[in-house]
C-alpha cells in the first residue's frame, strides 16, 4: 500500500456483511445542502460486492505518520470524523477499511443545534425509533483507510456546553488562526442525530453510559441542574376536595356514553373513589390551552392538570367549565412567564418536598403547602398559534405577528416551568415548505439550546382513533438527564389492511360517533338545524376532510343538514362531557388538539416515566 504499513495482521477472518444483512443504507434526509450529496453508504465509494468480501481483523495500522487502532479518532476527507472500533483488511485486495462511529459538525444541521465551533453530533442511521444505541449494527460505518486525513482529539460527553470544549483545553486558543482551531483543536460530541425519514427525526443528548468515562456526569445531576429536585412518580400526591366528585358527575351527566371509546382501558375509567388520597400523579401544564382539548386528553390518561393559559378569553371560559380544580389564566405567554419567577418555583419546590415527607403525619399541611400556584410541572404541553405555518394559510392575517411572537416565547416558558417532558402539537406545514423550515429548526433549537432531547413526527390522527384525516406535527422533548419517551404506535388502521395489523382497530367512522349521542346533551339539537341540500355520503367511513377552525360547512351523511356543534366536537375527538361556552365554540373545536389522540400520547409518556422512576428507585 502506498500510504499505509500494516502491522502484524491477526488470523481472525470475518465476513464484513452485518449479521442482519444490511450492507448499505439509503438516506431519506431532507436537509438540502452540499453535505447531503455525499456518499452516505458505509465504505464511501465501495460497492456492495466489495463490502461483502472476507476480511481479517488488524490490531493497528500505520498511516500518514500516525498509528491507527481501535479507540482512535480520525478526520475524513469529506469533513466527517470517525471513532475507530475495528480495522479490517480485505483478504483478496489487501485494502484496509476502518469500522466505527461517524460524527459530523453541527453546522450541517442548519440550526437544529447552536452553531458552536468544533461541536459535533453522532450520525445515526435507522428506519424506526427502536434503536439509537451505539451497539446497533445500523450505526456502524465503514470507510477506506485512504479517506483518513489526520488523527483528531474527539471526546463524547453529556455535559452541557461550554463544558469540556476546546477553549478549556487550549487556553491559548486565541493565538491560533480560525482554520487551525477547526483543523487541530479538540472536537466535542454531545448529541446523536437521526432523520428517520422526511416525516420524523430524533436529536438526542448522549447519556452518561454513551460518553467517555472521564468526560461524563451522572444524568441525575444534569436533571437536577435544570429543574431542581424531581419527585418520582409525580409531583401531586393528593386529590383536591371535590375533585373526584366533579369527575364522576361529568360521566353521570352524559349517561356514561362513550362513542369514541375515550375511556376504554383508561386509568380514568378504572378510578376507585375509595383509594387513598396519597396516590401520586404526574403534574401537567397546558400552554396555549384553548378550550382544553389537550388537558382533556391528559386528564383521561391519568395526569393531574395543574394549570393552563391562553390569551383567548372565550376559550378560557370554556376551559374553566371543564377543569374546576385547575388554575387557568387568560394571558399570553409573555404575561404567563411574568406571573412567576425562579424564587417562587424554588419556594414551592421546598414546600412540595416538605409536604411529601410529612404527608403521613399531617395530610392537611401537605394540602396547604400546595395552595400557592407553581409553574413547575412534570409534563408540559405547548400548542403555540400555528395558523401562520399551515398549508391552509395562503394570505397574511391580522394576527400573524402576534402568533409569531407567541411562537418564540417558548424558551421562557420552558425555563419557568422546568418540565421533565414536553409535548408540542403544530401544523404539519411547519416542515413542509422551504419558507417554514427556518421556523421549525428555530423551534427545535429552542429545546436543544436548553439541553432537551427532541423527537418529531408527522402523525395522521386517523390512525389513533380520530374519525377524520388530520395530519399534525408532534414533538416530544425531554430535559437534560431525562430519558426521551417514544411515540405511541398507531392503534387504528384501514379496515382493508387489518389483516396486516391484527392488533389495531378499524378506523373510527362518522356513524360510530354521531349515532350514539344521547338526547338532551348540550350543543346538540338536530331538529333546529336549517335544512340543506347536499350530496349524501356513506357515514360508515371517517370524514373525507379535516375539521378546521373556519366556518366551512360540514354536513350530516344524509346531506340534509349541517352537523351540530356537539357532533363536530365528537368528530374532533372530544368526549361527550366536555362543555363549551357561548362564544367562538366552532373556532375552539377546530383549533383543539383532539383529546382522543392526546390521551394516547400521554399514556405512552406516563408508562415511560413510571418505568424510568421504577428503575431509579430500585
């Protein structure tokens, strides 16, 4: 070989093809830049037949004056970096390949992460969310020895920037030119990035067990730094006076009718009113709560809805009708943040901790300790106004500037609420157009800048029990030191595909929902609806169109009348007991996160948190 001297090859002969048969990978990346055009298959320009050749393991290789072996880090000609896990020599040709984990500069994520010099992310390749670990064969890359430019100092750490960066190692870094700093000073990886396909991706902080031992801290330390103490299994250990009675009265009022199967298998359906008041629940805060669609789903999943805010007074009026034991405020995001400060939250943390310790001795004192509202919650949901980014938004609106301001207030809300987990629901148009992508990347960076891991996915809510086609972008984020929950798997499918998904129910139909409405329920008087003459359609299918906040007419399958507001609410995933005010009801329904879908997402998050907390208390 021209550039390499091979050190005593071992006698181990291996097949370079992976155990699961994967020898190549086709990227679904939508990040359009020059780096996307680079060869992303393992082995660079190596074709499949070469990659399947039999190879021998090499203990070390001399290359360009450096000794390469497992554990060394190298820079590649294409600008990426590799941490070597193994050196392989092709028996037939004597060509040498490096096997290992691949890293890339954060600049190529175009704003998903802050642009900091010599900061990297580890590239992860996969088709599902199931495995982001270094041990997955899909996360191993192969490159030619001739692609190596130089050896580099590269560390993997879970510490927050700027800890461990090149400036801390080289105090005289200012004496070096910018290019020298990039080419020779320390590189730091704190993240893993995977774009599974055009509709979903993950950007995740390295956990302690993925880092270099001397450059890591306990994940619990990171979490405590961000949010103070965390109470396992939830911050709420009491039921407020009258809270259970209110919930039970809601169900009685609707004769326990449940056309959406909202309470099927739900913790709320199994509540034992005689259980001890110390049963612990995770707390939930609802930002931009509107009339309470997300809160209804959270409550149905078993969360304690602590507070909600929205600047729309009619929506807050509707919210209060449903959450009598929840603090809610008719304010925008900026005013919500101004209502609290760090000292308030620290004070309430202490009160909560004292109350937990003294609960058995003085339950009344524990209740009093929670009288002062606190912004801090276990789980936070945010649905900032998204009309500006919707595919249906085709002309400038009078509230566009205000909506954009709310969109960018998210960071301050995160700082004041200190959640373990955050969910966000937005229009899928946020990731659909070139014009909107900067907003999407900026929102993701709002989370990553504070140390949150983030996963995003465009869901068709019809696959989660909603009787209409509704595509929405959902985001799940976890604070530094907290494990990132997965998305739930679809629970419904096209009846024609049910043989492929035997554990899924057939899509919910229009008739399933509207034919079970009891007489006398609010917002439902079909006899008073004006007669129309539209084409009838088969109600034994989901709606053909998406319900929006506009006044566009949706009509009954008979074609003879429009839907009542109660029917529209049910088709939007609201259980029958959810009440609305008298102003702006149609808009509130159309803007809502469907409760039937929110419930499924929060049940998945609760299951994840309980497993994490169980593991930590063992």
